[in-house]
């Protein structure tokens, strides 16, 4: 019997034990400096990288609804991320909403955006859907650039920080700890939600559509409804991640909608493994931390170029050639 059938989740441990260990390690990572006042063990820069790892984990997991579960390759996922960030920024900065009210609204508005962007998936797929989703993200980027309310090309700076008993910036040794815990809670919730969804009637419908749409239709599965549902779910969680990122960075700009962001999110899922919760988190970790580590190598060797640009391409080519399903994936999103 496989580990998955036994309910084991990570290196032979159960889901509950994995969660407990993760919570302990994250709390230790955030607050170990409280017990070492003579010297800071973990710098603010490292905590910043860890927060971005959490945000990209959410984005990779949310894209997996579309590219992993129903097998549609999308290059417009950054549009939902950026749109959620802008919605949260406008509500908190211009209208004075508390962050905790703006957060769910950002997710809902991004989900509503998922309806028109998900509609092309009902009629086209493959390369055609890639072009359409890519173009949709670029259209939104130019809309934000040319809209005065959103600050135009400069974006919106000075977004208020969240409050929970105290200002987030005042919690913890560096002021980043509360943001890390908030993002970590979203990753945990999304991983739990996806694990339950995979074994539900909706998850089985997604699997049937991914494997054979004609056979799924013959079994009475409403393909249109489930494809739209996949886009809406992915957009909702991407919007939440955008809202959290906006409050952390304290500004938004049209670069959030850039195609490079969407390609990076897709690469994280491809490298880590499509249809795998652990794979998506692993891919987000690798592609978030490796570029930062290679910056030190560049400075140490005094290289005139960024080695990450070369290694990034080699990594993708190697994965597609040797392990197209990803490190921890179940199947490739590019082949049935």
C-alpha cells in the first residue's frame, strides 16, 4: 500500500504530524531572535525571502487548479495576483477600509475576473489558450498603466499596514513575522482545501475532464461549469495572495501583471510537479531561493552576468527532458 493511501504526507509522516512540525519550525524561524538579544541569527532579508516563498507557494498551488487539475496551460495567472493587490490597495489607501475587510473582497473580485478569463477555456485549449491568457494579462497591465485612480505607471505607494492587536510592522524582531505567519496560514489552508477537493466529487470531475473531455461529457459531467470553477478557485486564492503582498510591500505597480510573473509561477508548478501539493510548494521554494543564493555566487566569483538566467533555462530544459512531470508531480501538464 502506498504512503498516500495510508494517509502519510511527508517523508512517511502523517498530515497532522507534518502540520505540527511545520508550525513549530515557522514559529522558531520567526521568533528565535527574541531569545538571542546579543545577536540576530536570521536577518530581515532572509525573512523577506521566506515571505515571498509563502506567497509564491500560494500562487503555484492556485495555478494548479487550472494547469494541474484540468490540464489547461495558463500564462495569465499574474493577472489575478495583480488585480487582487490593486483592489486591496485601492480599498485600504483611498477608501480607508481595514485590511481584514479588503482581503476577502480582493479574493472575490479576482474570482469574478476569473469568469471572463476562464471563458476561453470552454472553446480553446493548448497553444491558443496560452496566447489568450497571456494577452489578457497584458491588457490588464496597460489598463492599470493608463488609469489615474490606480496611480498610472507609478502605481500606488503608502498602503496602510494591517492591524491585529497591534500594527503588523511592530510585531516581532523585524516587523516581518506577522506577515510570514499570515501567509503561512493561507498556504496551510489552501493545501488542506486542495487535499480534500482531490478526493471529492469535484476533484474526480476535474480528473475526468483532464483525461478525456469526450468521455467526461458522456458520463454527464458539465465540463463548462467545472472549467469555470477551476479558474475561479485559482483566481480567488491568487487574489488573496496579491492582497497580502500589497500590504507587505506597501505599494502596487503594473509590473505585478507582467508576463514574466506568470511564466515564473508556471515554472514553479512545472519544476515542482503538477497535481502535487508538495510539488507546488517545493517548486516555489526552489525558484524563490535559488536566484538569491546565486547572487552571492555572482559577487563571490565577480561574474559579469547573472548565473541564474543560465541555470534557470538549463533547469527547465532538463526537467522537460528527463522528468516532465516535475520533481514531485504525477503527470506532465503538456502531455496527457
